[in-house]
RNA sequence: GGGCAGGUACCCAAGUGGCCAAAGGGGGCUGACUGUAAAUCAGCUGGCUAAGCCUUCGGUGGUUCAAAUCCGCCCCUGCCCA
């Protein structure tokens, strides 16, 4: 297995056209790899990391990455997989988001070997004539082949003309930069293929399509910030470890395959043991969590996060670092006020509920009385549920 | 431009004069249990100075003792016709 074969490993979903791409790779030519950046959601999670790791591999083979800042397409919002239109972003938001994105992109990919191009470089000069020329190369039937568009249409949901143009714009990017390969998740298949078609239509060599699988969220649903089931690249080690431990058992295999860097042979062994029941799934999950933290924060952080997890969740001890809540004075304070003030409850009503349900502890003693009043002493620990803690400290005048 | 059907809480969705802070599901939270923040089961899930009060059902103005529910106008969406 040479370095080129390693490009086509277990984290690849589909390559169109595989033989063509292999030929390009072996030709020794320096290739231009396109990746579109969607500045409407700048936060990168470990699902994105699958594709980014691939890009780094290509970089190591000496190829050129071109990162397209989709400042025009972001204003539309990628309709793929969406059942409702999104509100348009302002130019400033796009700028800000793009910066955040590129910082996180850097965690995995070598920035110095990445060229950044903005869509406005070409779309800023677009005239209506150009729009006609572009849109005349796609038919409604082609667009309706896109499952998202078809479903929206069939279910009678709103679908704007502007959204219909999204694939065409993304396709034109490939023309503008003369991409040899475009990268994306499986949800990008349609858009990337549109680029391939458009290039051919204009007499250019068509790009190859390199697709990585979409990683489901920790709960098995689509990984999305709004579900709160992501593991972000910027998550601190403890949180990353904990989130990895919270993936449901059903997702374990997929995560091991796509996210961990455990070697194929060993992974096969782990699968057998899981199937035979000779290993505790929890321990495999710990191995996975460790591996994930290691990739993004290093071995030392991974070991520490693991120790912390064992301490807090398995032995139910206090975490090593607890947020501090400063009290203005030493006046006794109603527990409800304290919970809200320290951000442990969103409202008084919620604080009451938490107490009634037995979820509140002060210095490890359950508080049952809604009207309880406590003396704020330095070092008093207030705990809500399993995971929320606060340590009281009096502010020195 | 005309006709018809819609807009309900974080999301989906019931409710068509008082019994509505509003069914049900999802999500979230808490508890029990455990093998972990997995799985399963149970409870909770607008706010407040809290057995009472206040705000919410696209917007606004009415009718009524009483409106998510009835009426007028406006905004938004879909379907059919042009």
C-alpha cells in the first residue's frame, strides 16, 4: 500500500471517477483541490475533520488546496438537507465567520499550503448576461433531481428561485479556479457534480469528486449545532472526552471507523470482541474518547481528560476545576436566588423545579426546601445534577 | 390579479368562544438504575414578589362579561386558475 493507495482508505465514501483520479495522482502533476467554505456556520466539528485529514494527506503529496470562501453562496445558505429557507447573512457576518473558520481549519490543515479565494472575486463582477449564460446551462429537471429541492417542492414548502441557483454558483467556482478535484461531505454530491457538468459544458476538463461520509451526531441524528450533538474542534479536552463518552452504543462502530486513528487490523479485532461480548463497550468508548482528544489536544491532555472523567463520573467526585461564583457580601442568600445568580438555573421557576426534583446539593447535602437560605462561605460547593458545579467565594471588597 | 387552505410554545403538531399556560410527539432537564454524560424506566418542561398574579397562539384594530378560537384590515406561506 503506497501513499497514493492510502488516500482511498476507510474514511472515503465515494470517488467519482476513481480511475481518473488515480491517474491524475500518478501523473506527478500538482493538482488543485477545491474545498468550499460555508461561512454561515463557522464552527468545525470532528465530522469536518474527516475531510480535513484527507486534505492534509493530499498536501503531503505536494498538491495545492484552494479554499473558496463562499461569501455569495453563504448569502443564499446551502439548501442541501434543509427544509426551510434561511435568512441571508450580512457581509460583515460572512467576514467574521470566515476568519473563525480559517482558524479552526488550521488545526488540521497546513495553512501555508492553502490558497484562499473569495467568490466575490468573480461574482462581484457578474452581469445579468453572465447570470443568463450560467443559468441556461442547467434545467429545472436537473435541479429537481436534487432530493432536497424535490422534497421541498412535493411537500409544498417554500423554495425560492435564489436557492435554486445555489448549485450553479458553487459549480461556477470550479470553473473560476480550474479545479482538478473538489472535496465535500456526501451531502455535497449534487453540488460538486454540478461543477463537473458545468466544466464539461464549457469545454474544460471536469473535476473529480471526492466525498467523505457524513458523521452522525453523538446521538445518531444528523450532527448539528442545533441538536447539541456535535464534538467541536475547539472543545476543551474535558468536554471533548465527555462528549465522546456520550455517544450512544449504536454509533460506536461508525465513530471508531471514521474518527479514530486506530489501525485497520486492530479495529477488526475490537469489532470481534464487541460482537462476542468479551469486552465492555464502555472501555472501547474510553479508548475512542482518548484517541479523539489525543488527535486534537495531544497525548498528555487525553490522559488528563480521561482521569478527570473517571473521577467525576465514575467515582462521582468533584471535578478538579470548579467555576467560582463571587458573592458580594456575606449576607445569607436564598438558595433560589443563588442558583439563578450563579447561572445554574435559567429562571426562578427552573430553580424551584430543580430543588423539588432533588437535583440540588450544597456541600453534597441534598436541598429539599424551596425557601432554604444558605450562608455563603468560601469553598461552599453548589451542585446541580451531575455536571453543573459552582464554588462560592466572597469578593474582597 | 382571482379562488381555496394555512401561520399555535425550542421543533413538529392538536385545539375553532369560558373546563387553556394551551393535548400528543420530539428535544431538553431532574431522578432511579447501570457499564459512561450509553440503554431503559419515572417525573418535570412560559414567567413572577408563587395555593395568587402576569405575559404568550403571524401583526393590528374590533365584537363579547369572556377570544388561540368570532369579525375587519395588514404581513407571510402553499395549492389551483391567469
